[in-house]
């Protein structure tokens, strides 16, 4: 099978994947992107916050305003000996593009940039505004990335009508699934305090594992709502459970438990916290509890952008996309604060964050055409 793919999108994606941009290090990706956009006449604004690189670029003026959003940072590759090729040397093998970040989401970024380039070259005097919001802090804490840029745009009273986030939302076939919302995220961390002792004298100790086993079970089985067409039900998962001193004959003093709740817009965060705290209150040990609020849940209304995308996707694939909001969060949860219609549309997610991350070369080129045609419909 041939491995000669040299489309503009694939060549641009190669340049991005070759940058070892492990979050929050941009590693030069945004310099490459800025240079490409400047040649097209985009006005480039750098918005660094802390260790995070952010790029805001605009072409044209006024409304309608379409924002194209994404991130240049990637997760670590893990044990590189398990990769069939170097994760930061873009490799095409059997008509597939291999490299860390090609699916999540440098391939989507490359497709967006080349689509915008071809659109502007075809329509140099297009109406309205096309913008890019690109961060290097999506895979990390997400404190100094899109969140901070959106706050600045709101201060400057920038009006955005539509936003496409190029995250990998497709499941089996390209663009078979779009996301126009997301569940929120809350992480709870609790440390239970027992009394250390010798396993031969359990009456002199207080084993926290035994004492709170039922409590942890009850927390894990809390429920708040049921699945809807827009969202899977809110759910809690125990993500970390640690105890012991490493010796088989010592009853531990403490038990550390961490859990994460993914919740829908139908449930208030405070309700979740209150229900969990009630279960904790009914167990026998003293404890320390802390909360970390992650993303808030949201659901974007379907409007002109969604209609245009569905029409184009059906034209290219023969099928209308399904809408689902399961899975992880994205920066769309911050962008929604601009009051715009927003959804995620991108490559197949099967290998994201995995060893040998890859996408079909054909999908990179097809996604570019889909983005281009959406631009044509919105700015006709």
C-alpha cells in the first residue's frame, strides 16, 4: 500500500506533530501557526498566561463571527518503547498517520487552518470575521488557557456567533458524531483517620479500611438523574484508594480516597456535594474533605452552525451525524460563556491518549473539505 501522502493538511500536520508539545509546553507549534495565518492577513495577538501559550487571530471584521478553536498541547507518550515509531516523528504507514497528538488534536487543527487558508484565498473579501483561539493548556489544568482568553474577550466585548472546536468527536466513521454539550466535573478528596496498630491486636487499633468500607460503597452507588437523549446519567467513580505502610502486619492509620463525579446540567453541583457529605457524616471516623470544581456542564442550542455542518457532513458522508455528549470535557465549556453556538467536530477518537495514536490520512483530507464547505455555507 502506498505511503505517499503530501496534501497541504498532512504536510502541515507533520510540522505540528514534530513539535514535542507536552502540556503546557507549546514547543513552537503556535509560531508555525501564526506564520501561516499572518501570510493570510490574520491579525495575530499573543496572550501568554503563566506557562501557557495562547494565540488569538482574526481575519475580517464585524459579524457574523466564526471562531475555530483548538489546542497544541498533547499528553505524554508513555513508554516510547511500546510505540512502533517515535511518537514525535510523524510517520505514515499503511495510509495512516502516526504520532502523538495527531488525533487529539493537531490533525483537526491542521485541517481547520488549511480549510481557512483555502476559503480566504477563494473569498479574500468575505463578510464577517473568522478567528482562531488556540491554547497549550487543554490537556493540563486548563487554568491559563482558553478560560483566560475567553475572560479577556468578554472584557473587550468581542461578539462571537459560532464556534467549532476541532476535538476528535467521531466514533467509528469521520463526523458520525458531534458534541454540543458536556457534563461537568467535580473531584472530591477525603482522608479518613483511624488508629495504627499490630494486626495481632486489632482491638487496640482502628482499621479505617474496615470502618469506612460501607461508606465508600454508598458513595459509589449514589445517583442523581437518568440518561436523556442529550446526556448519559450523572455518575461517580472512585479514582484513587490508598492505605497501608507497606508492611503486612500493620493496621493502617489513614485511608485516602479520591472520586470524580461527571454531572449533567440537570443537577446542581451543590446538590452533589451535599449528598456526598451526608454519607460521609454518617460514618464513624474523623476525616478531612476537599473539593475541586472542574468544568461546568453546558448544552449549546442548535442553530445556523449546526444546520450548516449537518448538511455538509451528509453531503460528504451520506449520513447525518448523531449528537452525543458523553466522554471527556473540552474547552467548549469555557467558550460557551461568549454566548455563541458551539460544538465539537473532528477526527475519530479511537486512539487518543493511547500508544501508537493514529488517524487515516484520507480522513485528514476529508475533514479539511468538510470544514471548508461549512465556511462556504456560513459566509456565502
